[in-house]
C-alpha cells in the first residue's frame, strides 16, 4: 500500500505501507482520491508549520519550546474519498461497497473507526471527486459563520483559492453582497460565477478605497489569502466597528500589520476562524461534523458546484512533482487531487 511522506523540507516520497489490521468497530477503506490542502500542506513541504519548531501544549493551549512533529511526516492530508471494502463483524454502517468521504491522509488504504464515517456516504450517482471538498467546505462555512452574516451585509472576501471561492458562494447563499478580491483573473471569474456582486484585482489598487467609493466600508471582511498584507487590507476595508475574520494560515512574523492605524481608530473586531472548532457563540448548536455534513448537502443539492474547482488530477506516484508544482507555481493550481485507483 502506497503512502505519501514528507521526508524533509522540499522532498516528498511515495513508499510502501503495510495494511493495518481490521479491528472491532472499524472498516477498511480503499482510497480513490485524496485532495491537497495547499495552504496547510505547503507548511509541511516548506518546513514553516509551527508544529515543526514549537510544541503545542494541548492542556494549556499554548505553543511552548520544543517540537510537536518531526520529519519524516507520513500520511498528511485531510480530503479523502474511498470505497469501503471490508467491515468488522460488529459494523453495519457504513456498508461494504459504499463510497465515503473522510480524513485518513494521503494513503492507498486505511482502517477507520466506523463511527467517524456515519453520515459520510456519497449518494447514488454522486461524483466521487466531490467527496474531497467536505473538509475545505467546512472550513469555508466556519469562516462565514464567524462573520455572522446578515441579509444585505456588504462583505469583502480576500483570497479566491478553493476555500475563498467556497466562502464567497456560501456568503452569497446567506444573503450577503460579496466583493471578491484576488490577484488571479481566472479566480475572479470563478468568483463571479459563484455569485460575487463585484470582483477586485488586488494588484490594481486598494480594496479599502474601492469599497468606500460605494459604501462606507464592508460590514465584514473574511481573509483567506493567508497573507499578513491581505489581513492588513481587510482591516482597512471594514467600516467602524466592523469585523474581520482571519481564516488564513499565517506563517512567521506579522510583517505588514499596522495595528495602530485603522484597526485602532475604527475599533475593528478581529476574529480567528480555525477548523479545530466552531465560533464560540455557536458551539451549543454547531460542531465541525455538522459543518461538514451541511456543506456536502449543499453540494449534493446543487447549491454549491465544485467541479470547476478541480484543476489537476494526478497519479499518486507523481506526488513529488505535484508538490513542486504547487510550491513554485501556486497560481496555476486550484484544487490538486491525487488519484490512487488505476
């Protein structure tokens, strides 16, 4: 069985992995497709992930001196879809033969607790590729929830990669008027297809000034580029008392953030959104599992189209070349998917 491993920064291998034993309460899933989350996985590929240089103290919820993970990093990835090929005798759901989405990493096969796949079965006729979007869709929906969208809100969404485009679509479905910002024309075109009222090429000027020519500023901005400069412009874009949802995975020091200017004078609310949990004010009603299932229902009901987001489907044996492509030519890649089955 093949598995993708980050051997060290910039070096990826595909190596054999022994099949795991089927234990009570579990199923064996054979992977069809596994999607790459470019933002998170590039931090492993480049060696910039904070887990590689700091230890995450889960009880105190602090990064402290030490190291959480070390190379080699095997089986990263959280956008998998596969077929249930075997089930323990005590498991009836999901049934053998069903196609399921979930998280088991970039590996050809996995033994997964059945309870983690309940409600994750793709409906008959669904494109198996749609299953790789469950997690990134939940990340986007989580950010939209954190934005506390209301009918008629003016929202700016920075970064129109996969998660940004999905956030644009779901903010529109929530009743917002969205201005989508990015530097890549093809992504801005997709944003218009997803319902953005206007798009803005960030290389042409200031989103903040653009918004203030039309309204007093955005009610809310969702920042998904992962750039500190993008976060700074999002802060400049919202009106007094507006909210900025920081949902990108920011790396290193916050060079470019100027917290003594608009952030300070406009009393901007800065809220973090991360898929480790939902917005605190929704935790009594929502959890990550509900986010995922809600997003997949939107896909299956035709409210959110994901077909156009897949830019590359490559065999798993080309993993090294695929990560090199994402690293050096990120603007050319939207959603890259590894294909395991021939």
